[in-house]
C-alpha cells in the first residue's frame, strides 16, 4: 500500500535472482567437469581429434552465450554421435537456453533412454520442466535423484524453485526493507531459507527493523516459525513487536501475535491466511492470494484491523489499518516486464475510535534487465497517491505526505555467488511534480548462508527526501534465519 510495496512490485518483475546456471555441469558438486556428463558406458563414445575440437568449440560458444551458432554446430555434432551423452546434453542445454523447450525435452529424454540414472541429464530435464511450469513433474525427478546425490547443490537449488512459482527470491528479503516498514504485510517479514535444505526443515527467523525520520522513529522486532511443507501446506506462527518514538512526546508500543496456514494449491497458485490478536484488543486478519502461470503475476493481499506500524506517531496513538492491494505484472520478454497496482486502505487511531482517513494509490512501472550477471535492471514508473484525511486537525497527527504525483527512475544491481552470497545495491531518483520536490534513494544489502543451518541478511537505505515521511529518512534491517 505504500512506497515499499511499489518497490516490491518492481522487484516481482525481475527475472529470477537465482537464475539457472550457464553451465549446469560445470557447477555440479559431485565431480562433473565442463563438457563431461556423469558416468555411463554411453558417454565414453570415442571421438577423433576433430570431434574433440568441435565439442570444445560448442562449449566455448555456450560460455560466450553465442547460442544460435552453438546450436547449429551442436545439432550437427549430435547427429554424428547419436548415442554420446555429452553430445545429447550439449544440444538439449542449448535448446533450453534458446527456449526450444519441447525440442530440448525430447533431446534430453533421448539421452535418459540410454542412461535412465544419469544425474546431469535428469537435472536438465527438471530445469526444462520448471521453465514449462510443470513443477510437480520436475519435483518428482529432483526428489528421486536427491536420494542418491544428497550433496548436489544444483538439485537443491532447482528443487526449491518448484515450491515457489515465481522463484524463491520473492520469499526472502529483496534487500529493500520498505517491504516491511511501510505496511503491506503486517504479518512479519517473509524470510525463507536461501538453501533448499529449508524445505524438509523447520524454519525459525528473527528480524529487526529501525526507521528514523524527522519528528519520530519506529522499531519492529519479529520472531516467526514455519513448519516443513507437507503436500503443499505449511503452518506459520509468530509475534511482531512495534515501538514508536515521537520527538518531544515519548513513545508507544504495540504487538501482533498470529498463526496461519500457507497452502500451495497447484504449481501456479498459493493462498496464505493468518489470524491473530493485536495489542489493541481487536482480532487481526491477513490474507494473500498469489497466482503465476509464467508470464503473468497476480498478487492480492488484504489486512483487517492490523497494527499501523509505519510511523512512530501511529504506533504511539494505537493506530490500525484495513485494506487491500491488487497488483499485476506481465513478463513481455525475458528482459522486459510491465506492471501496475492499486491499493485502498483505511486508517484509525486511538484503538479504532478516531478515523484518520483513507489512502488511494495507483502505480505503473516498467522493468528492463540490462545485464544478467551481475543482474542490472533499470526501473521506471509513475505514481499517483492520495490520502483523504477526515480533517486537517487529524491529518496533522501523523506526518504522512498527503498528496503526491511523481515519476521514478532507478538502477538496481544484484550479484549472486556460488557460495550463496547475494549482494544488492539500488540507486533511484524521484521527481514529485505535485509538491515540486526531487529526491533520491540509495540502498545496499547482503544475504549470506553461513552454513546449511543458518544464514543472515541485512540492508540499509537512505532517502535524502522521503516519498512517505516529511524530510530525510534512514532505515536499517537485520535478520537471522535458522533451519533445524
């Protein structure tokens, strides 16, 4: 419902932060080297020196991402060696990269008829099925080979993708804690593990967020536990504490204790419902519907009687909020996505006895990926934001910017390393032509899996002239995620 949620929707338009590896076999942890498919008599087909040079040329072109030329050579190479698993793998891999998914599936299945237990071909088959949206089929293959290759990182990473329709980067902090400070999900921060070992494990997450702005500050702390997923269903429970400071007026506290269920209905649809008790002695409710068949993302989220935790003033005055956010994004090409969202929220103060007003907001954006590694995106959007306060006297109680029309232009860079380290940076400019104010934002973030059982993440953001608070603001988020 607020600026951070716009950024969230922008990030939903990004291609997978954890994209498929450029050379799957080269990153395999079970000893497979580039150009060599694991173990079967069929992969020992003898080639002459010319054939060996030709195979190296194909691999070289793949690394340079010159796929059309590589495809032509690889197709001829496979025709000369129809039972060579290396030749079959190379051809299927290129067909997947150029999105000839049906051809790629037929090619890789041809190799699996020769060697049904070949792990590299099986992983490639699963990755093709994932791109086709056939998550259950891919999951079955990966689970089968996970038994015989439990330390295979590619299997773990690919298996995780089958549990989250649009990539699991949407289920961890996206290095912009506006997602959590400014209201959309008042159930606590979503921070699933960056390693696949989280899937069969319990997940315990601790998060803390602080925001400082002219006239006040707000701090949030959260503890959340998630059960293992069983038949697409998982249990969630937690508690969020809010602490609000107001310059010269002391502080106030609030809390939200909740429990809920997350149900994966099919490969494309997820529904989450949380209910709980707030310190305002009013029951709170959160619902989330997510649908993504591939090129389209539809995200609907709603809250009722939740803590209004965006401002120290709102926390101090026992503020609550109810409303809905509807957003959609369309992946036009591999690099280009467009999207829009609309949200309406109603705010109350003093335990629901004092109406504050309502927020209406419409936002449209474009996201274009400039490079893949590191992933560099340019984001552009337009926002029309209106807060309709009941009276000027009530509006003065919370330092919220009441009317805005602005354009956004930002660059976001993300780098994912093989050891799981993820670094993120963003720099954006905002021109509020309604209030005649220009501003900029810069953010830096990190997420790192220290071991198979715990990871940490953090992010810092600076606004020289915030689009939500009057004046500059600084924000810091840190968190630790435990798997057991």
